[in-house]
C-alpha cells in the first residue's frame, strides 16, 4: 500500500463520518481515551514526576496508536472525521526520516533525534514570540539572542503596535507588522553574524493563513529552510486555515512542524490521558501535515502553564514514549507561571528542562515567562539560562534528575496560583544599549549557584 498523502487526507475530510463537534468530543473522543488508558494500564505516580520506566513509555506509544486509529482527527471545515488505520499509522512512523535540515550556509544544522538519558545536547531555539512595544527593543533582543553561540534557531518577537496603531488579527496591520518584524529580525541576525540562522515556529505574528502565505514571499526574507508551524486545535481537530497552509508549504518543499497543545483537565482528562493524546498528535502530524518535526506544549486547564507536577509527569512520559518509538524531532515548549527575572522563573524552567531533556527531547527553547502574556516581559537572560540548563540536564539521567525536580517543585509549585509577574525588559536591561543590569546578572548567578548546590552540573 502507498503512503497516505495530502490529497488522501483532504478527500477523507470531505467523505469521512459526519458528526457535530460536541458528539465527537463526548461520544467518540472522551470514551476512547478513557478506555485506552485503562486497557494499556497507564498509571500516574504523583511522587515521581520524571519516571524512568521504558516499558510504561512504550505502552503509552501503543495506546496512542490505538487512540488515533479509533478517533481520527475532526475537520472543522467539513464536520467530518479524518480516519486512519493502524497500518497507515505504522507505515508513516516507519517512513519518518527522524531529522530535518534547517537554516542556510554556515548557520544550517541537522535537527535530529535524542533518546532518554542521551548525553547529546538538544537543538536550542532562542526566543518565543514575545511582544515588544518598540522596534529598538525588538532589534536589541534578537541580536543578543543570535549572539548566543549554542543557539541553533530563532523565534522572533511580535510588535504591540506600529506608530500607535494596534495590531489585530485578520487586519491589514497583521500582514504589515508580520513583514516588518521579519525584516527587523533578519537585519538583527545579520548584525550578529548569523544571516542563515533559521526561524522557528513561523509565523507566530500571524493568526490567519492569509498572513502566513503573504509573508512567505522570498523578498521578505523567509525561506523553506525555516520551520513553519501548522497547528492542531484542542482536542484532535484541524481547520481549513491550517490545511491551506499545509497545501502551500508542501508544494514549496518547506519544513513543516505540526503543533499541538493538549489540555490537562479538559477532554484529555488527567495526566495519563494527556500523555497519550500528546503522542497521538505526533502520529497525526506525520499523516496530516507530513511533518518534519513537531512543537508541543501540554498545558494545565486551570493555571495555563506547563510546570505543575501532573503536567511534568505527562511531559516526561509522552516525551519518552515518542523519543523511543517515533522518529520525529519534537520541541517541548514551556509556559511558566512566573515572570522573567524572578527566582521562581528559573526554578520552573529548570524543572521543565530536566524532565524534557532527560526524557529525550530533541529540541528545547526559551521558557515563556508569565504564561507568555506580559508585554515586554522577556529578556535574553531567559534564553541564556535555557541553553545552560539544557546543557546541564543532558549530563544527568532520569533517575538523578527526578530527585532534583521534586526539590524544585517544593520551591515553586505552591506559588503557581499567584505567581510573581516579573520584570519587563526595560526594567532589567538598558533598552538603548541592550546590556543587562547588575541586578539581573546578580540574580542569575545566585540561582545558578543554588542549582549547582542541588546537583545540577552547570559548566
């Protein structure tokens, strides 16, 4: 049998079982995830947010195959279910290359796989689509991020406004601002000596497919060797806007990253269901997006972050299941409760990276401060910590890292409901020169010393 291609997927979106969204949720998805979790004996251990059980991880993978073959993916454009057989799923896994080439020239790199307890560094992406109130601050931050020598790829910021005109989704300003931010970021990267450095998660400045397609014109500086996001909607849905992007990017030969954010406490249920659904998304991405890689950030329904104990267990378990069984590089993105330039930010980021990196995450990046919603709420120091912490985590095993994660949770988990908001970039950096203030440097060094004392091997 041939591989499932994009036209097969679209045809199934037109001809698959007809159903309204509520029935898909309550009569198909929820019963199936509950049955699959029970059938495969998947258990959550709150005392061990970073497990090291390879058999249990493989069971999550097999449960994910079962789940996807039973529920499929709901197409919101046609109200039909795109169905796949187990044979088609396994064939897609077997055909996946397990790597992709990102960037150009001396800045090109191979984004490949890692395994649990792997000592190889993950692929480090810096930045995270934060919001800036001035082009000057955006330029300074992108240049500072590109100067980090271990950084492999860039996520550039969004502008809050241009000349006082707010940027709103679906408006002409969305297209204008997206193209403007691409130009600003490319120029800042050239100044840093990284002209071929790839962008990741394109296009975070665009809410609509039309903006993504308009901004992709080569004269604006984007390339097929960048990474282009084509996301699912929670839970197990896809819309025509995303499918339009897929159709365009496949014909361009661009690197496509499927994206997913399963919600713990929603239709997935608890951490066990969230882990299984997360892995099912990786499989669906191979079939629907023909993905080169995947971006994911399982999120807590109540707190909107990725660092509660149950989320960390789901991240660790799903990461181990996928890195052991599915040859697709996965970037595990994190949204923290606390804001930048707080000790809690560093504790949360450290806990998440210990779980993801030791579980085999292929890629990691800069943790989003304050759930990613604070304007001007990010600094290059966040990215520096993400890289140094990722390097340190790669020296540890799951068993050793698990002990440290429990100690970190004691420091911050009780504060998640009311976390510190943190500082703005201009509060801890010189907005003109782009240099960090003494207080920012001092706090970073204090936390690193504290983490070293806990057993984290910073260089």
